[in-house]
């Protein structure tokens, strides 16, 4: 069977001609705003690639296809919902549709690359995943404004948090409360985010001259949502209580894990903070209602800022070089850890 020929897209033409997709669209729609030299370059690329424009490609220059694409893993996770709230707040002010790409809980690169091959979008916002060299190259070739939340990426506006400092602040707080036997709940997945938070945990213990025992860094065995789930937090806390009865405080690398840990405590007849102090990470809305101490990343505000800047690039009012912003999380102390040992 003959191999199916890959369909040439407007992105391929833009990349071949070294112009933005909006420029290709203007050429297709006979716009007078394109210089003769640029028009010739685009028309040459169209001929060389044998590109046949579809309705979507033509509509871009006419502003009929105003779509902002948002790619996130695991849309059911509270962390992603917090980001979406900030994005939605911003796009309500603009005549844009929101195109959602669910990257799933694994193989994010493949899911994103497959998504980028389909259809045209005016802008792209990616959150909650590390940007691999292959994805970065593909994004740069699209010539469409892009923003990344959760990882620093060259060539596009990107926003990330200092997770080492955030985790360290959480454990410092537990140490200040008098705890010396502190465990950590992490996900089984190996990622820059997880390693940074584990490093913050170790740094805080080392500063306080508390021996670091990596056996006390445990992950749930359920591995739902990559380990960031209540079920995994419940399982990890159960392991901690069984293996390390001397532990009096737990730092969880996400709030959903911490909520699962609190449930495991309750099922064992214990409670926080009387029997075990618990601190989470992400400061999701639920945590504020149940009194869970957590590290806040101000996700809604970050998503709002990133989306506003992205829309400004789409509209052409923002033309400065891409920014790379690292933000420092802040600890929000609540009932789950507010009682000294």
C-alpha cells in the first residue's frame, strides 16, 4: 500500500517562506498590505510545496477564524482548572473561541505534536508540561504567537515557578512548628517539577541539620493522573503510617495528594494537625475551604497575565522579545499545620 502523502498546511508555507501565517493568509486573500518582495517569496513557497489552501487558511486573514488553542494534560485535575479560569477570564473580553487540546496523563509530546498538525489557530497556550526540543522546534516553525506556563522555553513567552523555593518554604514551616520527622509525598513520574520540589524538601532538612532519608519520599502506587491524585496521596500516606510511625508531618507535592493523605489519616482514626501536620502544594480552591496549608502559585493570575500578553501578540500590539519569567510561590498557612508539636 502506498504511503499517504502528508497534507501541506499553511504552517508549512509560513515556515518555508520565513513569514508569519497571517502574512501567508494575506497573500492568499490578495491583501495590498503585503510588500511585493514578501508576496513573491510566499507565492514561490506555495508553488514549491504545491500547497492548496482550504477555507480555514483563507479565513485567517479575514479574521473569521479567531481561535486560541489551549493544550493541558489531564483537564480533570484541579491545577489545570485553576489555569483555565484565568484563561477564560481574559478571552471573555475578546471575540475568540477556545480550542481545547487534552494531552492526557502520558506521552504529552506526541499528543501535542499531533494536535499542531491539525488546523490553524491564531495563538497557542501550553501549560503543565515540559517543552522538549522537538516541541520547541515545532512551535517556532508555526510562526503563531505562543505562551508556555510551567516551563521556561526559548523563543516564546514562558512562565515558571521556583518549585525548589516553594517546597523549601513548606518544609521550613513544618520545622518551625517543631517537627523533626517529616516525610514527603511525590508522584512516581520523574520530572523537573518533581525533582525541584524534592530538592526543596531536602534543602530545608539539611539547613535544619535534620538527616535526609530518601526512603521517606514516597509516591502512591495508583499512578492516576501521573500520580497527582487523591488516590495516590491516600496510598502514600498509608505507606508512611505503616513504615514510619515516628513521622509527625508530611509535605505533599500537590494539594490533591494532600487531600488524599488527610482522608487516609481520618480513616486511621487520626486527624491533622493534632496527630499529623499536612502541607500541600498548588493552593487550589478546595484547600482554602478545608483549611489545608499550601504553597500558592497564583495560577489564575499567572494564566491571566500570560493570556493577555498572548492576545496582545496576536493583535500586533505587543512586539517585544519573548519574556521568560520565574515566579516565587508563597506559603499559605492554615489549620492543617498551624499547631506547634
